[in-house]
C-alpha cells in the first residue's frame, strides 16, 4: 500500500502533507510530555522495530503469506500518538533509503497508514477490549480486529486518493495524468486485496503478538489499557481457540461500508446502454461541461461490452435493487471468493505433497 | 526420522521462515550496496548533501508537476546522465529500480490501454480489444513518471552517505529531534534486522517436523513478540547509555557542511534545470511531440 511517486498529483500530495502535519506536531508534543528524555530512544528503537516487522512474511490460512504494516501492534503497545510517530519514521526511512513509497507521496502514506491507521486501531482496541483483563482472550480479539480495521481504513483512503485522480487531472486530450482508475475501479481493486490477504496478515500479527505478550510480558500491554482490572497471577490461563477472531472478521466484512461512496455512475464510466438512454445522455452532457456524448457507442466499447460481461456487472447482482446493499454483498462475495480460492489452492498443493510423499518408498 | 519426512518438513517449514530470512538479508545487502557507491568518486558524491537534497527532490517534484511526456522523459534522461557521471552502475540501476518499477506499475497500467475512452489507435487481433490513444498516453504518463522519480530519489541515497542525507534534511526545516530520531532509527534497524535474522536462523536450524498453518502462525506471531520485547530492552539500554553520557532531552546536530564554489555552481545548475523543466512541463503544445492523441 506504499504509494510511489507519480501516482498522485502534486496538489493531492500537498493536501495530504498539510493534513498530516498537525497530527505530527500534536503527537510529538504529547509524547514529549509523556516520556521526556526517554522519547528519542523509545521512538527510534520502535520505529526500527516497525521497519523490520514490515518485512516479515506472515503465514496466512490457505498456505500463502502476506506482509503486515505493524500499525495494530504499534497502537496497542505505544498508543495512538507514539504509534503514528514510529510508523511515520519507519515509512520515511523506507521512502528515503529503500525506495518503498514515494517521497512526494510520503505525506499521503503517513496520513493513511501511520495517522488514520493508528487512530482507527486505537479506537477499535479500546472499544472491543474495554474493561477486559490484560490476559483476557478478548484483548487478543480486540488487537486483531484493530489491526484489521486499521489496514483496511488505510487502504480505503488510498483507494479514494487514487480514484479522484482521473476525475481531477487529465491532459488536453483527456488522458488521465496520474493514477488512471476511477473510484468504482480503484476502491474494489484495493479493498479486495486488503480485506483478505493484507488485512488477515495484520490481524494475525497484532492478535498473535498480544497473545504472546500476555503469556510472556503482560506489562508491555498495560500502557494502553489503564482501565484493565489487576492481574490475577494465581489463575493459569489456557490458550483458547481463535474462533472469536474469525467471527469478528466475518462481522467486519459485513459491516464494511465499501463502495457506498461510489454509488452512481462515475465520469467516463458510461456503459454502452448509458449512451443510448436519453436521461443518461443529458446527465453526461451536464457533467462533461456541455460536451455531448457521441450518439452511438464507440465500436470498441460496444464490442468490449459484448465480450466481457463480468460475472458481477457493476459489482451488484441484478436482483438487488439497492446499489448500497449490492455493493457490500459484492465486496463480501469478492473477499470470500479470494479466501476460498487460496484455501483451495493451498489444500490442493498440500494434497499433492502428501501424495508425493506417500508414494515414495520409505526406507 | 525417515528421509521423506525430513525432505517434506524442509519444504514446509521453509516457506515463510526462509522467505523472511531472504528478505532480511536482501535489505541489509541493499543498504551496503548504497554505502559502497556513496564512497565512489563521482559527480554527485562530490557535492554538498544539501545541494543534492534540494536539487534532486525539486526534480522529483517537477516530474510530478509535468503535464506532457516529453518533459518527464527528458528529466528521466537527465537522471540517467547524472547516474553515469556519478559512477552508479547502470546495469544495477536497471535491474533493481527500472525493472521492478516497470513490472509493478506496468501491470497496473495495462488495463488502462483498453478502458480509457478516446480515439481508437490499434486493435489487438483475435480478441478484438481496442487500444485508445488516450489509454496509451495515460499508461505512459504513469510508468514514465514512476521510473523517473524512482531514479532521481534513489540517486540521492546512492550518492550520499545516510548520515549526510539526514543532516542535510535540516535545510528542509525538518526539526532537529526528527533528524536525530531518523538517524538512530536507521542505526537500530540494522541491529534489529540482525537480531531477527539470528532468530529465524536459529528457528530454521531446529525445525525438523512438519508445521501446520496454526503452528506457523504461532511461530510468526511469537517471533514478532520476542523481537518487540527485545526492542524494549534495547531502548532501555540505549536510554541509560545516553543518560550516562549527559543526555537531558535536548538534541544537537553538528553542522559540518561548507558550501564550495562547485556546490554553488551545481545549485545554479539545478535551479536552471528545474526552472526549464517546470516551464516545459506546462507547455501543453509539447504533447504533439510525443503524444499519440
């Protein structure tokens, strides 16, 4: 999700730098007041830790692996302000020294992942984990969901930033100057990958680390959970199943208000039918600064729309009249499909390996 | 344990532990490669870091500002010339930067060729899809911009030692405390990278049985947890070490840079190039030169 240079217009980059700046200032002030002389070493080491975490391959269900940003872990351990500073520093080092993410887009990347990500993660962790003991399973679920929600919020913001580029910036001939896909493509394209692979990687990383710290070093979790009841050291905690986490994930998918912003037809995304419909033609003319659309659909468009009828046209099954419901269902269906396919492929490969080994003679 | 089981376990446990290990090693190598080039005696290496930061970053901004392909490609060519004059191996640049950017952004840009409305340019035989002039232009905008900006920003770190880059950031009014945090972060990245590498190597050498998905996730999350705990101890030790040397919360950076006449000359050169590129980039008439629409 690290946006490189060249995908966003300088105007968008400037706006996002300006949006990120006050958060950096406030975060720096708060952390300085809280930690005083300890701030510099703590932020440095934690930023370095976040940087290294971004390179870990997290094994996902189905046999694939994914990368986590670590914003869920950072927010749970450091709180929102420390987390946004540490992740921003890690992102800046990535952009400056390793070419991951652009320098002009650093403001955008920080705003999406470090700032909004940390705030969302903190909010989810506080709400879900409220009042739970430090060693409660609910805290594991809360951290996992916090990571999942944070990464998806960040991806959603990035997809909106991509999606508005072709609406606002094109050259004289009409060719988009920066990221070329409109909202209706950018949002699903970004979200499907993040609701599944990247989201689950973040969920496993954050939830798993909290579960580990509960067993080995619960004091590290106390900073962001001052309301947690005192630890009962005599009680032995048995590891419980991760089922609540998966249920929470399913609930989150249902609640995702994905694509609601993109309801209606985006500029330049007219179908062949729209060009024939008088009402739609009038709408196109008004939004195109008085330029009337061609009377007949271009040959290429007509041909394309014949060849490629997507299984889910306009991301909504025909029998659903409400575009919002259809959109959310399509998103869930899309994410479910990806999970299903990866699980199936993983199972297939697992079976093949088993077959291979059973047919080999055992010495 | 029989032979087949051990072969199987190697394959299975290998996947994520080994992939992570390779990633960690590659990151370290890349940083070492950069430090090596930064010590070479080339054009950019001889300049004051502040001039390089201001000059190269301004060129990156002009690439994103430009509204025609001619300017973007010219600045890209300028980046390549600067790389050659600074003894950056072009082969390495092509493999590490250009190819990876081309694969990533190129893959993203392919559908644009067909879905952008505009004048038809070429019809692919058999499937009958039409490439539009606007689609092709848009795909070229995206890829050339990404290539040009990636080249310029990598030149900065390849031709400057990291400590100078960080100190040079002061000219962009980055607060001193951030510069110090960035410097320490960069330093401790390698400490933590090494710790992580040792952990994964130790884990790999002890793995013989087959791990199922649940166990693999446990190991991954556990490793992150251990690393987090170690990082906390590390920060505490660093803090005590700083305190014992008199650290009271205020940070200072030694400003040892001095501008020589060639730095002023280079700054003027960058100013002229950036000015010319900004002016050229605004000329929509230049589109006819390279644009296909």
